C-alpha cells in the first residue's frame, strides 16, 4: 500500500544550520493499517508526514503509494490519494467560507472542478446528513462561516472533510494537540469512527492514544525509526514500556514531559 | 436662511447623475480590486497600469477604425495578460505580490505611452464609442448612466456566478487558506494566475469605458486607480457585514464605488475654493482611513460576542 524506502530529508543543506530531519526512513503499510508515530520534539515526525503529503520532496529515497512512485508528485496532485488533518485547527478549513461550502470543496478533492454550482440543493441535504454524523449539532449551522466555530468543531469538520471521499492514506498530525482534553477526547472519538478500515498515519504526543489507536506503532528519534511494534506485540505494550524505550534512546527531557 | 439650506441640496442634486454614472464605470475596477484584495488576499498594484492599458488600447484601436466591441475586448485581453504576468512573477519567481504589481505597473507605464503612439494623451472626439449613439439620442450623461449601469450589473452578476461555481469556490479557498486549498487538491498557483488575470481584465474594461465616457485618454489615467478601487471596497464593506452572503458583498462593492464618487464630487462642490481637483487623492486617502478607523473602533465587540454565542450554543447542545 504505502512503501517508504530509505527516505532522507536535510534542511539547510551545506550550511551551518544543516539539519538532518529524516535519516533513512523505511516504512511499509498494508491496506487498512493504522500506525501511530511517537517521538520527542525534532524527531522528524512532522517532516515524515510532510514528505508523504508532498509539502516538500525528500533529498533521497522513494515513496510508493499503491504501486505508484509519488516521490516527486506535487502536493495538490497527491491530495486525491493522501488526505491530511493538521495540528492547528485553523489550517484545515477555509474560515471565510461556510460549513457546506467547505464540505463541497472537500467533496471535489481529486476531481476536476468545473463551472457547475459549488453547493446544489441536493448537496445541501447530503452534507447536512454527513455533518450530523459528527454528533456536534453542527448540522444546524451549515450556512455559518467556519470562523465562528470553535477549534474542536473545526477539527471535527476537517476530519470529516479528509475522509469524505475515502483517501488511500489519511495523515493526522497531532490533530488533537491544540484542543482542551474534553474536546480532544470528542475529536478522537470521531477519529476512530471515520478511520474504520482506513489506512492511517497518526502522530501523537500522547502515549495512551498511541497505544489505544492503531495496529502498529513506531517511535522516532533524530530522523530514524528507533522502535516499532505491531499486532499482538503492540497490544502488550504499556506506557511505562514506551517510556523506557525513550530513556534508552536518550530522550531524558522528553521522558519528563511525557510521563 | 432657506437659500443657505438649499445650496447643499442643489449641490447634491447637481452632482448626483454624473457621480452615479462615474461610480458605475469605476465599479468594474472596484470589483477587480475586490477580487484581488479581498478574495485572493493579494494587494495587486498592477491595476494602476492595466486600468490605463484598457483605455489606451481602446483609444488607439478606435482611432484606426477598429469596431468598438473589438477594441474593448482587445483592451480587456491586454489587462488579462498583464495580470497573468504579475501572478507569474509572484507565484513562480516568488517575488512578493506588492513588488510584482509595482513592476508590472512600471512596465505598463512605458507600454501605454507607446500604445498611444508615443504621446501622453489622445482625444476620442468624433470616434464611434459605445456611448456615442445613445448620447446623440439622449445626452452624454444618460448614455454614461445606461452603459455604465449595464456593465456594472453584468460584472456583479458574472462575479456572483463565477465565485459560486466549484472552480470559483476553489479560488476563494485559495485566497482564504492556501494550505487547506492545496491539501484539498487545489492548484493554488494556477488559481492565482487565472484570477489575477480576470481581476486585471476587469480593471482594463473599466479603463476602456472611462476613456470612452471622457472622450479622452492619458497614459497615466490609471494613477491612483488602486486607491480608488480600495476606497470603493472599503466603503462597500462599511455597510455590508462580512458574514452576509457573497451576493450582498458584491452589491456592497458596487454601492461603495458609487458612494465614493458622490462623496468626492460633493466634497469638491461644497468646499469649492478650499479644495480643487488636485486634492482628490488626498480626500480619497483620508476617506479610506476614516472608514477603516471607524470600523476598527466599532465592529470589534459585536463580532466577538456573536462568535462566542455560536460556540456556546453548540457546546450547550452537546452537553
């Protein structure tokens, strides 16, 4: 499904600020896999997601999605297959457009946008039904600008928009980190609802979420995957076991932060 | 006493038809500026050049006997190409948008003089303009009102339609949140290139109509066009709240453009002796600052409570 081969990404190459963000990443996902990614700050988690999404190209290595080499396919062309939810709830929706217009834009992801009406009467009904599945009462505010919604509501809407046409791959970049605990929980609930049989990569800072979600887990440090587990092995993992792994790779400061 | 009261009223009455006609013609530029500044979120200075380009191309072509419709279309295409040029400087060469626009404006200043046959101005008296037949049958004022009005309404209608389509909505998303747009598969560079083209084509169309209405063009007739366009946008948005539907915002821009002309004409008429036509730029800038300042001090509070209410309502429903 997704094959990442020896991907290297270096920022500010050949300058004094050179930073090797990804240092030879190999990762393989099967259809329906849900992998959680953990690691300290600067471990390369977000860079990995950005390279998969096409925000920038890797310096070395290959990214193959469904047998197709997408290493150098531009971001907007990749998004038909790769959907994203950002950490910042403001980033995933167009604030000045209303709820149904946002949903309509997501509905056309990967298709040719012509001169047909963006939101037809039929769409209105369909979108209302879809939004009501979020169970947030948002369906009563379909023609309100998204800027009037709270961060949690916007993040839930972004999740719906990301999965409205089932993408081949869903990327979640600490999508609950900017929310208060109660809202984060609600958004995670929605996450588990919309990611049934959905190949997903989720970055999280929360060890419990990393263990609760998914069938695979990888731990990153200094641009490398330093630990991975899947299936039964992952089920047996505990937060303490993960923290110990962290200690071994030398992330003492993160150990404090994460416990 | 009565006379004193009447003087301003007559002044209003005298300037009204001419100002409205002017406002209609300039509103096409204003909508162009609205599209670049408000929808794409780009302050595009190229309109200063493309507004004049529309006028000079139309005038030059009319002078050599080209039919007026063709002259106007060629003028608008010229504006489109210049807008695309600015957008390419910005998106592909990564030159900041404001500088890209200024560069295009500079290039066009030279081009406009060449288009006029190396002259600074050209008279159109006696040429067959769009307004001429109507003006002969009625009066120049009525002709300007009707032709300007038709074009203004057509521009509002076409903009409403375009930005309501799937493609147009993707342009709005591009201006509002380019990161989200790209994540939704929208080619943001492509959208900016096409839309700045459209915005400048409108500016050129506006300049073409103004040239015909004035029966005269100068190579620097676009000087200050960006400020006049912004004045219309700002005045329009002073009355139409941002949360209102898109159609209202477009009509607000049209109204703002007309209102701006009336205010300027009145200021010049009533303060005759203090202010001259040379002060128009000064009045325009002061007007924009005043409206923006008023907005800053008045709009902040009510908007915020509204957003809180909605969030609270939603939260309450979830409990």
